[in-house]
C-alpha cells in the first residue's frame, strides 16, 4: 500500500471526465459473485459511485492487477465463463464490468458472457472489455464477436516494457519506453486485420513510470542495457515502479 499520493473519491477532480473507473473488484472463485478486492473497498465503492452525474458515468473494473497471476484466483475467469449458470452468478452480482480471459475454451465463453451481460444490462449500464497489447493474449479472444455488445474496448497501451524484459529472449535487458507509439501501432494491427471498428477502441495510458538500473552510468537512455529494475521510490515502495508525483 502506498504511503503517499492517496486520493479519496471526494478528492478526485472530475472536470472534463465522461467515465470514471473503480479499479478493481474481484470475483469470488467459489460463488463467482463480484466481491471487493480489499476489505476497505466496501466503504469506498459507494463513495465512488456517488460521484456519478448526468455528464459522468461511474464504472467498475473487474479482475485486473494480479488477479489472473498464479494463485487461488488464476483460473476464476475460465471457471466462471464455462457455464451459463456460473455466468449468471457473476452477472447478477454487480452491474458493469471489464473482462479478460485465459484458456482455449474461454474464447467462445467470453463472447457468451459479454452477450449475456448486455442482455441483462440493456442500455442502463455500460460494458467494456480490456484487450492486452500482445498477440499472444489477443489470439485467445474474439473482439469482433464481442463488438456488437460492448460500448468500447480498452486497449492497454502501457507496461509494454520493463525490467521483466531481461527474461524475454527476443527482447533482452535493453531499456525501452514502457509506452511507445511504435509498439502500440504494431500491437493494434491484429484488431485492424479483424476489421474491428477503431471508434470502439479506447487507448489506455499509465500515470506512472518504469525505471531501470543501468549497466553503465554513461549510457542512461533508450537502447542502453540494464541490470535490473530501479530502486524503489519513496512513494510506491516498489522497485522499477514510480509515481508521476
């Protein structure tokens, strides 16, 4: 938990915003109901939704962060989408979602989920789907089949590079920007080949930076080599991860 830069819902400057997301809610791996990711969120969520106005909608993003990493919730999306009954438990538990998936059968099941969410929500609630900027993950989804049911897709144009690149043979320990328009342009190509409507693709950017420990202090820019993440910053207290403030 960060010890600085904490902003309570009432402190958010919503001027000019049309949509505001609460990130994140989780899915109970047994009941498939949407649940708060943290105990404190029980009190924060109604304060967040109270920000809603005629000109700005409040949405909730489900999953995200480390939800699909190895652990007790890794297979939850797959299990939840695997049957109509499980999907119904999810749909009836809380309105408005952001979805992401994982196993081979998830491709069709996620389409069923989005279709059934739209049928349940009608036009009363908005619905979006997160798309990862990597063909490895995109090939397991069918955005074109989901397109009629979503308001838009959120394309993750950030965290494209970081200290983890050192373990990727095709990339290696070379400093690259975590958000690069050249990478974004390339990563969007599968969507255009699939004839997805560009008007339904919303580009997500990050309000934080990724840092590196350089191999040579005389070479401290893109293209230089690194030995690991940067030291933890005072605010984030996480190596290689720095706040914009």
